[in-house]
C-alpha cells in the first residue's frame, strides 16, 4: 500500500504535519492566570471525611475533606488536606473515595507554603489517552495507511476548531464567515487525506463545499423564521457573564448548525463519488447519463440512512429533555413550540436538507468529471 503513495500525497502530508505543529503551539490569545501562585497536580485520595456533607433529597451540600498524596508537580510525594465543595448540582458535584485519582489545584503563600488545595474533579486524562489509543490502534489495523491519514485529519480538525475557530469567534469575527472558512478548509483537507488527489476527491470537494454554503444560507433563513435566540445553546449565557457581551449568540448558533452538518455532508459526498468511481472502473462503457442515474439511485438509499443518523445524534443529546416533557404529560403542541425542541428540529432538518442536496449534486459532478477522464 505504501508503494501506491504518490508524490503529491507525500508533500501534502508533510505540509499538513507542519501545519498541525504550528497550530498546536499557536496561542489562542485567551490564556489567563486566574490565581497567582497556584499549580494543578494529580493526587491520590488516601482517606476522606464526609462529616461536613449533608443531604437535601437527592442532592448533597457542604464540604468533603480528604487526605491526598500529591503525585505530580513540585510537591510530589507530600500529603496534605484538600477540600471538595458541593453545591447541590448533580452535573458538577463529585464525591471522592479512598483510592480515587483527583485533579487538584494547590495554592502557595509568599513563603511557598501550601495554603489551600481544592479538588477540581476526578483525574481522567489517563483513561482518555487509553480510549484514544485504542481508537488509533483499531483504525490503523483496519484501514492501514488510510487509517493514519484519518487520524491526521482528526487531529487537524480538532486543533483548527479549538485554536482557530473558537478564538476567532471570541474575538468578534463574524461567526458564520469564520465557520464557513474553517469548515470548508477541513472539508478539503479531510477529503484529500481520505481519497487522495483523485477524481472522486475533487468531485466530493466541489459538491460538499457548494452544499455547505447552501446549508449555511438555510440555517440563517430558518433560524430567523423560527425566532430562536442563540442563548438556547448550553453555556451561551455564561459567555456573556464572562465579559463577552458583544458576541452575536444567534449567529454562533446558526454557524453551529452548519458545522454540525458539514461532516455528514462530506461523508455522503465521498460515499457517492467513490461508488461511481468503482462503477466506471468496472464498466468503462457506462454513459454519462447512466453514471449520473446510478449516483442518484445510490444517493436515495444512503440519504435515508444518513438523515436518520442525524436524527438519532440530535435526539440522543436531548433525550433527558424529552423525558421531562413526557413525564410531565406536556401537550405535543407545547413540546414542538418550545425553544429547546424547536432548535433541535432546526438542527436536524437543515442538516437533512444539506444531505438531500449533496446527493444529486455529487452524482452530476462525478458524471461530468469521470466522463471527461474517460474521453
């Protein structure tokens, strides 16, 4: 398989590795030292004292204290007392037990003595690394060199969103324009990595980029028609309270609709173009009209499964909200008119419209490109 790598792909991968390195060390511009003379460390919980915890129904309030042994940082090996504040919020509170690993923020006084230790959360970095490593090993075993390119694409996408798109939005750049630029760059890079410099990649890129603009326009139109403010997003109001009062939350919400569907769009585009490439390779005498018709027939089946996938993804993220409505016996008209559910309907069906559009467009473009290559 390595022998089949052409020079363009080698140069492209080298450039991408350089870009990933640069983006990795690129500062976001939002690094703040909230507390002076502090250090984050991993620690092992030796023992706990739950006397300061009192229950209120299913909620727990108060203060859990623990004896911990610091395992990283400048005070490695020391044993100190740490505090775990409980606020009665199940989503953020945590209870530690002896033997647990915790991420702890320790503070120092002017004499470099530890004057406080706050238990931030359970330490999960090692488990996250294990999970990611399993994913990397499995995809490389299954896909070989293509799996390595997929991992590069994954890393580039994650870093681009974290280090470029999010800081650009926080700095006040137009969220829709920023999302379109970053999203389309990721589309091009992903498709070139997965399909190489081939006709099927070019056909998928043209159709995916075109449909991304259409999806963005649909998100703006229906977002305004639905009259949904961007504050419906989780954590949106916290941005305002953090000092970013000038952010256009509604535009960020609409940009998120496009970005959420862009992955499915490029996936469907490369599926159809790859299938049509296989058809023309096995039957060089197929006509342009026949090839386009085959693409449309393939698209009918794939679009059905892809749209259902989008529905499952969005419904899964809001399953508890739906359970609350059902448990309360909320009328269906109230549910459909609620801002939270309406926003998910907007997410789902704008994405589905983009998928429906990409199927015939990819078929048409693939038919033109492959017919030209055949001639």
